[in-house]
C-alpha cells in the first residue's frame, strides 16, 4: 500500500471518528444542527422502510434519474447535431451564433421560474429546464470538435470524393467525438444540478423534494441522507457516461494514454 | 469550409437575430400564445426599464441586483481567500496534499445546490446561507487550479531557489505563486461562473431579497415580464463578471509575454 492511500485512509477514518465524537459522545455539535451517525442511519431506515415526502427512497431516486436521463437525451439529440452543423457550415454559424450569444450568459437555473410559469410544477417544466441546462454545452463542444478536426484528413476525404453520409460517419463524428463526450459530461452535470434545484423549488416526488421536506421539518438526518443520495446518483451517472466514453473512444490513443 | 467575408457574416447574424426576435414577437402579438405567458420582446424591455425605478417585491431591480452582487462578492471572495492559499500549500507540502485530497474529493461531488437545506439551517436565509452556497460552488475550481499551477511550476526554478537557501515561505510566495498565476486566473473565471449560477439557485429557494427572489415573486404573481426582466438582469451581470475577469486574465498574460 502506498503512502498516499495510507494517509488518505487514515484521514477518512479520523474524519468519521471526529463526526461520531463531536455529535454523539461529547455533544459538541447539537443534533439540531448536524445529525449523528445514528440519526442518519435512522433517517435512512425511515425513508427506505416507511417512506418520506410521498415515497420510498427508491421512488425518489428513480423519478429524479428518469427525468434527468430523458431531458439529457433530448438535449443531446438536439444539441449535438446543431453544434456539428454550426461547426461545419460557416453560414449556419453566422446565422445561429448571435441568438446563442444572448441565451448563453443566462444560467440554466434562471429558467426555472419561467418553466414553472409556462408548464406548472409537473414533469414537463423539469424536462424543459434540464433541456436548457444540457443543450448549451452539447452544442458548444460539438461545434469546437468540428472546428478542431484535422484539416489534412478532411481535405483528403473530400479530394477522394467521399460521399457526404460516409464522410459524416467516418471522419466528422469520430474526429469530433472526444470533444462531444467532454460536452456530454458537462451537460450531464448541469442537468443533475438543475433538476435538484428545480425539485427544491417545487415537486411532488424526487430527491430535491426530499431535501426540501427535510429542510422544512428541520430534520438534519434526512437532509444528510438526501445529500448523500444526490451525490451518489450524480456520481454514478457520470461514471456510466465515462464507461460509455471509453467504449466509444477505445480506438483513440489520447484517451487510452489518459487512463 | 469556406470563409465568409465579414459583411456577409454580419448580415447573416442580423438575419438570425431578427428571425429570433421576429418569431418571438409574432407568437405573442398574433395571440397564438397568450401574452400572459409569452409577452412580446418590447413588453419585456418596457418592464425592465419600469423596474429600474419602481419597487417590486421589496425593491427596484437595481436594489435586487445590488443585494445579489454583495452576496456574490462575499461568497466568491471567501472561496478565493481560502481556496487559492490552500491549493498552493497542497502543491508544496505533500502531507497536506495527502490529507486534504480524499476529503476534498468526497465533498467536491456534492452539487452546490444540495447544500441549500444545511446552509439555511446553519446560517439562515438572509446573508449567510446564500453565501455558503456560493462558496460551495466557487471553491473547488479555486483550489484545483491553484494546486495544478503549483504542481506545474518549473522544478528548476524551485531547485535554484532552494539551493540558494530560500526559506519555504518565500519559495511559496515568490516562486510558486507567480508561476501559478495563469492557472489561478483561469480557475477564478470558472469559479465566478459557477458561483454566480449557485447564487441564482440559492436565491430562488432561500432568500428574501436579490434578483432570484424577485423572479420567484414574479412567478408567484404570474408576471412573466418580471421573470424575463430578471433573466436579462442576471445575464447582463454574469456577462460583466466574465468580461472583467477575462480582461484581467489577458492583462496578466500580456505582461508576462504569454499571450497568444
């Protein structure tokens, strides 16, 4: 075991021990401010057994993950082609870019009130907000990917008279895909944050709803359970995307060298 | 990939822009979408100007923007003041690096917005809670970029300094810090963007002043123009923050002869 993992492990153990000591033994931190390990475990048992805020933990997780996946997929399917097109055609870029420049500085979270006004507190408003959050990074990175294509390859393919569809499949997409995946990762993270925020503002089920209810009930144990669930789900989805990226880009030497 | 001449691309840009505004205006003026939900661009601009000197939800648009910017300055300043020195020290002292990194990695994955309930519980919904959420958003890039900047400092410079008997403290302030500055500035820009985003989120959920609060009130009163005016305000301030930091970045890079 390397020195690094030993020190790291010792730190984590010390932090957990300090948590237990400060909340349970010495009561230095009052249970109304931060939960003890036992409180957290009780809250976890409650939400998985009896349910909390209109559902079991699994219901909330599934609802949130489903909404994010759906909004993310819609954004990717619209954003990546638009970005590729803007990267390829200077005319399309000149036409669309000004609109983009106006929309881009508005943070995705700022669309939440408008989405609620338009579509209410249901799923449709959340998907709209996730779409706004994930769309911009998808477009920008697909666009950059095309712009950074190797010119020699592009010109060689064109000189040899490659038909458009083959060209897109064999040169454009593979060449731009490392950048596209970077964009997808940013999109996914933005989607997840935005969904949690939208659910905090108003929702019937979902992890943001759990956090909101726990905040109103002054229930620190449940707040911590909700935060851990939000973090784990976000992390797992990013990891799944990373696996897809490695599979899709296994031919790419740069990615292999990075791993 | 043909290169378009400048006037052509300007013309196309104008066409795209006016098509966007035109479709928007047509949808709302023709009554295809009720103007309650989609007010015309002109109505939004009028509302924006009206709000500049009329009170809504406890203050004018400028009051709300000012409250938001104070919070932002607090949270962002705190993140820079803690994140940058800590990052540099981690780049210098291996032990500190090994201790902080696992804790930091565990906390970094928590979305800033997920801190909202604890922030409200610990620091209230006035100034403290939102500042903590901005801090949660702005802190990681500050630390990571200062750390990377310190790690990539030229080892020859460090070794030369040490050989000449420079004490640790001076190596950090006079070798590590200057060579990390480009990376730190890049980090500050990311950090300011994330901090501004987190601020908007925090104000939508917990706050009783600020631009986000104004938008939530506008939503509650079904005043779409107010919500859209708020979005314009947020966009403008976000843009100003980014431009200021970009200018600072360019000025620093130019002074060091590093600009492209």
